């Protein structure tokens, strides 16, 4: 490689590195803190005096360029983070029902799983959620392999929630049962 070519390549690299450094530092400067550049803070006495003078001069119209306010002066941080003055009352049904009702289709799905030897965890809502996923995947045209990956994970999670351990082979077999039963009884 000729000497001239090496020098211009080195110069170009140095110039590009410098340009990147300048751009990065410009971006970092723009991402500064929320601090204001104001050198003094307004006082409450100034606002009170302005409110008092505007109340006594209410018969004379104010010039169009002046603005008076009777609102108290607060710092931006205080206004944004101040808790409500009166805490709100918590509704009686908070955080919601402890049991979610399972639809008639869900009940048929759960019964078919039990017929195949699979006992869903708790009230069966996890199994019905898995069936919902299976039906949605089918409706979206997802491949069986993609669906099986997630259904196997969901079956494993449900078994863990029920305190059962499944081998990988058992989880895959149960997942296939979920898919078959969901297609036969739940998906419309």
C-alpha cells in the first residue's frame, strides 16, 4: 500500500472517530438533568402582594400584558410528588374477585382434560388460559411447532403451581393433549 493512501486512511479514521465523539458528547449534554437555569426563586410574599393589589384594583382593568395569580407558589418537584390531601377510600371489592368464573366452554375443556388423565391446577383458570392461547395461535396461523413450545412451557408452569414435577417427555405429552383437546372442545 502506498504511503499516501495509508496516511489518508489514518486521517479519515481519526476524523470519523472525532466526529463520533463530538456527536456522542452533544447527545449526552442534551440529556442533562431536570435542573432549571433560573438564578432566583419566586417568593410567596410577591404573589400575595400581587393578589392583594389586584383585589383592591378590581374596578380598573389590568393591562393586557400583566398576569396575576392567587395560586400558591410551589416548587415543580413538590407539585409533582405531593400526596393527595385526603387519601381515597379503598373499594370494598378491592383488588377484585378471588375466583374468576370459568365459562361453559372452559368447563367442557377441563372435563375433557380430566377424561384424558390430566388434572388441572386449582380452579382450572391456568388450563383455560392455555386453551385460549392454543385457539389464538391457530387463528393466527402459527405453526404447530411454535405453539407446542409455548404450550409445553405453560403446562410445566401449571404443574409447578400444583406442586407436581413433570419430566420433559411428560410435559410434551401433556402439551400435545392440551392442544388436541382444545382443538376438539374449546376452539370455535
